[in-house]
């Protein structure tokens, strides 16, 4: 089997410096080649499957996952983000096939193919005017984590503070621009699937959010905003940012330690999984409802589970990577509340009115209110009923299937809807949080927790009571 940590041929011309693939045509060609080979292989696997050759189908998916790892890992940027999503979301695939992609692509989350240390040192030198060994008292050449936009190195400041230094890949900004330009070519196809979709505002929103990710000083400001709001919180941890050390392409923050998601899953009992799931749910939706900030990159590589002095989980969760953050106005947040309340109340007419106000349903568009309500209640099943609900991979898969498989029976409805730009990042909940909580197998009365987070009910759980005491003295509630 090929070495997963070394990307395959990345399409560079002879003599080019190693790094992130650049050039719209070259990146587009790589994706086209991947799509063509995968499509041909899928047809062959399907034909063999007609004869009952399950082993051939399994081999095809294993080879495809490996090809995705090598190509998308080498490309970095927005293309690699697609691979990260595929590494943990629950798609409309048989569980045994889904497991193949999760296993192989897991390396794209925190152990993606790292960049040559000398290239990273060049970026640090450009940003600080000196190589990392002179800027920091200690610099670890081997990265702690490698991701789509940059990689993280452990270091020590001259005063002895241990820090995590996130360095942006050279050329990644140009690569992302190329990916966004390639994305525009899919606009006609998107309009075929959803004729009422306003593509241009969505692409502009995507550009704005990715521009945020490429500007590490802006990311540092977002992370600082979260760190301030959760400073002293009983179970949420956000690393403090050292603003004086940050640069446009270098972000320096407090070094946090703990188990990664997979290690936590391997050792956590049912009660610990329930607690971790509720913390992730509270952080994700509580930040939106209470602080009007949404952390839009929910994937396993962005969570750490700190240990106490005895080597046991201390009951808190550390949240990482604040490049993909969406701030909401009070009016936008209130529109979301209105929609959720209409879904919970089963009020189809009010839901149509709320969705029209938000831009999902365009004026004059004829939609079936009851079918619209049914789809939103399926999508929001965990919070609809006042009773315990267990997140499962099957639930995450079924939600994704409603928007990806015409056989699910919802495409005629979805074709009538628009996607307002404000909701582009929120849509990651469908791909991200559902799958994360499904892997934790979390059971809770999410209805009551959700009502609490929207300010409609008192604390629903012991964690809610602890959080309420913290929030009582918080100056940031909005």
C-alpha cells in the first residue's frame, strides 16, 4: 500500500518548488482526472456487483479512497476540505463502504501530508523577518497537525510560554482562488437541480468566508472573541490568542493538549460520550443563539479532550480552528429562532412565512406548506419532540440522503427553494455536527436543551445549570 503521508505526483512541472498546487487549469485538470477515473471505476464495480462480486466493489472503494487521499491531500486548499468532509460525514452509502472512506481519509483531518519544513520556515521568515529558530526559543520542525490551509507547529516563546504556531502554506491563497473559480463552472448544474437557487450571492458568501480563513489576523480576532466569551466556562475551552505574535499568515495561540477525537472514542464510556456530545451541541448552537457567532468547521480534528493529573478525561472539550466563523446580526439570529419555533410547533403556515422572510422561499413561489414542514421536521428531528433522541450515523445518513438522492422523494420540493447566503455555513450542521454526534451515539432531550439555548426555557441538564451560573455574570450575551 502506498505511504499515505507522502502525496502522489501532484502535477508539478519539473523544477517547480514543492508546495501547494497552483493554477486554475492545473487544479481543475487534476479534479477532472480524478472524477473521470473514479467514474469509470464505479461503473466497472457496479457491473461486477451485478454478478455478486462484492470483493471487487470493496476493492474499488478502497482504491478510490486512497486516490482521494493522495490527490486532495496534495492539492490542499478548498479541494482538500472536500476530502476532510468525506473523512467523517455519513453519506448515502452502505455502512461497510462508508467505513472504508472514514478509515482511509481520516488522515486528512489532522495528519494530512505535511509540507517540507524548509518551505514553512520560509513563510515564518517572510512574516517575522527571521527564521523560526531565531523568532522562537524552541521550534518543532515536525508539525503537530497538517490541514487544508496550513499546518501547526509547537514552539516556545522567549518568556517560556508554550504555543501552537499555525503557518499558512505558501501559494494556498492562489490555490483557493483557483478552486473558487472552478466552483463557478458548476453554477449551471446547480441551477438545473435547484432552479430557484441564487448562485451569485452564495459564491460571494463563500469567497468572504474563505477570505476570512486565509487572513490569520482576522481568524485570530474571531478566536479571541470566542476565547473571551468562554473564559472561565465550566466545560468549554478555547485557546487564548497571543495577538502581538500573530501575522497575516501566522497565528500564535496557547498550546492545548488532550486526546484527539479517535483516542477519546476508543476509551470513553457511555456517560463520557453523552457528556462530550452535549458539550459539543451546547458550544455549536449556544454560540449562535447567545453570542451570534457560529463556528462553521465542525470536524473531529477540531476537538481535544484534556486529561487531568491522573490521565483521565477532565470533562471539558477544547475547540480549535476559528478560520471558518460566521457572525450573525440580531435580526438574522431572530429569523433562525422563528423558523425553529415554527418547526417545533408544527405550524406550516408560519414556517412558510418565516422561510419567505429569510429568503428560502421566493415571493410568488408555490410550495406545499405541509410537505415543507415535514422535510424541516425530518431535518430537525432531534429537537422537535420533547423526549430523548439518540443521534446515530443512520440518522445523519438519512438527512444527507434527502438532499443528495432523488429517490428520497424530496427533490421536487427542494428545487423550489433558495439557499440564502447567511445559511451557507449553517448548512455544515447537516454534514458535520450530525455525524460527530452520531459517532458519539449521544442520547439526550435535545428539544429541552435547544429551548434553553434559544432563551425559551430554564436549564435542562446539570451542564445547563453550570452554564447558567457562568452566563449570569457574562458581559457578552447578545
